[in-house]
C-alpha cells in the first residue's frame, strides 16, 4: 500500500526535469574532456614505446627482404641484368625529358604573364609577338617574329623581352633588339648583340648619354656604349636605359648594365676624346621566345 502522508516528500520531486538533464550532460561532457586529455597525454609515449617494441621485428623483416632481393639479383644472368639496366636508363631519360618539358612550359608561361602585364608607355603601345624563325649562323644576332606592318610595326621599333633573375636585381622586361625590316605579317629583328644595332641610351646614375652599338665580334656577348662625355664616370653594375633622343622609342626602358671600366678613344675625324664602355644585356637573345614591340600610336 502506497503511503500518502503529506509531511514526507521525495528529495528529487522538487527539481525540474530540465535541470536533471543539464547535470547529466555536464557530467558526460566533463568525462569526455578528461578522456580526450588522457588520450592526448598518453598517445605519444605509447606510440614511442610501441615503435621501440616492434623495431627488432620490423628490422628483421626488412633485412630478410633485402637479402632475398640481393640473392635474386645474383641468381639472374648478366643478360637479364643488362636488359633491366637498359630499361631503367630509358625510363630515367624519359623522366628527365618530361621534367625538361615541364620546366620549359613554366618558363614560357612566366614569360607570357610578364609581357601581358605591359601597358602603354606614353604614346607607345606594345604589340605582342612570338619568335617565328632563327638562322643557325646568326642565332644570337637576328630572329624573325610573327607580326608585321599589318600590326603597326615599322623599322626602328624597339623590341623587348621578359627578364628572369634569381637575385631579383633585374627588371621584369628589357630591350632585346630593334625591328630591322618588316613584311605584312612578319618582321626581322636585329638583337642588341648584332653589329648593325644602334640606339641612343643614357646612364641615369652618371647623368650622361651615348650611343649603344652591337657586339664587335660574334663571340662577344656584350654591346659597346660609345661617345660618353669625358666628365662621365660610369661604374660596373650601373643601369643603362633608353632615352627620348631617338624619337622612335619610349624612354626609360632598361637595356643592360655596365660590365667593364671605361677607356678613352680618340676620334681622328674630330680630334675628340670620349669614353667607350661595355654593356651586358639582361637577357640572352638566344633564349627569347616571346617579345613585345613598342610602336607609336598614330591616332
């Protein structure tokens, strides 16, 4: 028989059910956190202990596999081993070729991205082109691009190319040559190392200007800066840029850096003394594949 005495109540009867659930949830959460903390503390020591315990067994298995592999190789004939070696050499050559292609594509992509960032420089706008052909005998001195007079190109236009440097001291683009002749769809470029290359340039650090001419010899990988005034004191490493004296090129484009000390040269026709100095281009013409030609906007 159930007692119904009003003076005696259950001690849990006065608490709401929601509060009971809250206490139970909090206790469960605390237990989970304690378990996770204990696992985090013991995981690394247990793993180290397990690795030390199983190390002899794993080492024995590895040693056995190595011995079996060595015995298998010794049991094979020289013909089989030579064939396997040739196969490995062929695979290595293919992997090296694939790696070279990937590296070449990365560089090509970087060249295109660098050139496509170019904008107009004053009244000159860039026309992007690709190297179409080269002649083996004049590889460093001339090449043909796939743009011509229909694209606005004219003889004398400056040709620039992307420049890459691990040190970061080189500009993003630099002058690589000038347009020598054009047809409707192509143009021949005389590079900065060509003997018929000439352009008016300046040395901002020395506050002087002169005429940059191509290399004197095919094997010489530098151009010659002539007609510098006597008071100019150029130093190796100083930047050489285009100026506005020619009228057919945008000023301020990097051309190269001075690489040798100056020397005095006497002009027998005028009996004048002037400086002559070597300039190294920022990029080898033989490595150029994409260019930007700056043409004057006639609109």
